[in-house]
C-alpha cells in the first residue's frame, strides 16, 4: 500500500506551478483510474443498480434507503469518494457491484443518533486517515449534489453517483482546515476550470484522455481549447496547528510555536467544542476549530449544527457572495437559510 505524500516544502505561488510540481504524485495511476471509472459506469448502467449519492435537501440521513420511482438509493458524506480515490491511488481494481452489495466502503465517518432509525448501511468510519492528516482536502471537479437541483430522472441518480464515486472526478488540494488561504481554492470555479484543462492537456495520455473528455462533456462542460488564465495561490500553515508564519514577499518562513490545547487539537480526538450563538453563522476563522454550534434565535427556536460540515456543504454557494469576499463569513440573525436546513437539527 502506497503512503500518500505530504505537501512539498517548496511553496507554489500559482496553480500551474502546483499542478506541474505536485499533482502527478498525488493522483492515482491513470490506467487504474480509467479502469475503475469504466467499472463504475458499467455498474450504474446495469439492470438494477443501487445508487449512492452525496446527501442533499430532503435526503440527508446517511445510510438510509430512499426511492425514486422504482430505483433505490442511499446518501452519504464524502467518505465513499475519499475511499474510492485512495483505493485507486493504492492501485486496487474495484468491483462496484460487489462493493455495494457487501457495503464494502464507509457511507459516513459517523452518523447522528437521529439517522440510525431506518439505516440500512452498516459500514462507517475512515480507513484512509493519512490523506486529511497530511493537510489535503478531497475536492470534486463537478459538484456531487448540485445546489437546488431535484432528482427528475434515473439519469440524475446515475450522474450524481458517478460524480461521487468516479476517481475521474477527484483531485487533492490544500485543506482550509490546516492552511490559511484567502479562498477555498478547491471550490473555486476558475481554479477547477484550470484543473480540468491541465489534466486533459498535461496529465492524461492520448489513449486515456478520451475517457476523461467523455466524462467532462457528459457533465455538460466543454474543455477550454486555450489555456485559461493561471491563478495566483496564497497559503500558509495555520497558527493553531502549532506553527507561526511570517510572510516576506512570496516566501513563507515557518517557526515552531509552543504546544497548547486548542479546539483544533480537541477535534482530532473526535470531541466537538460547544459554542452558543444568537445567529446562524459560518466563518473562515471558525473552520477547523471543531465547533458544534447551538443557535438560539429571538423567537425561541433553537438549532444545532456541526460548523465544518455545514461549511463544506455550502461554501461553494456562500463563498461567492459579497459578504464572504469582504468578511470571510456569512450570518443570518432571523432564521436558518433554506440551503442549510438539511444539515442542522432543531432542538424541541
């Protein structure tokens, strides 16, 4: 089994430099990637597949059995996607029919008490912990649960399952949990367009790029013919991970800081830190702190949510708002936004 690489000491200053220097070592072998993609497509196009989708509005109980017309599906967090990516990285060919029939991959890191009733998928937990421990975020080229898009056809089930599980749809980038960054580059549309262009033109061989192109165009996206504008990237290790950073021009000097107990260190032991608020809020500064937020609105209604889970599920939307660009946070003092409802629990 291959050990997943840590970020290199050399600091990249543009997205192109990062892709040129690091991405080839961080992606699975492209031949096994294509093989597992084809295996997944064949399973999803079989007579009676069981679909696995990223959870979304009205379908948020991970591991529960849902139905659309005559088709069965369940929903998950990002664990199945990371599992497939890492198994492919370790060069295992995957039989998705057997994996799904035998629940061979985790449906979630853990599920809430209210999700246990009706749960049909027993495999949980995280096998490949070194990925996030090394400071990486598992990113998707195409969003697994497109915001505001309901299921309207069997092909929607197939498309969502393909986006969640196909190794063609995954790439790593620096995690906002461990790095200070002005934006979450792994969720930024311009960055993702550049990644698509680079993979097609600089990673996949001629025999394999036809599969990548077919996958991309199957998501109603055309690969740019000309190279998109390169993007400057800025990142530094967060202070609350035991380091202090000092920026001088384009050089980041890193010095060890004294160890201390922080909410982040508590989170690594699966302990959430309770925090009360009078408004709903997600914030770049709160990310990675392990906060479980209890919101008590003026009307007396009370809600709870895992801040980082809500952040991960909604940042693609909120990160593009002017308030986020200006303040790096989003707040609502009157109610829980409709977009967030699937990821919060009301306390009665």
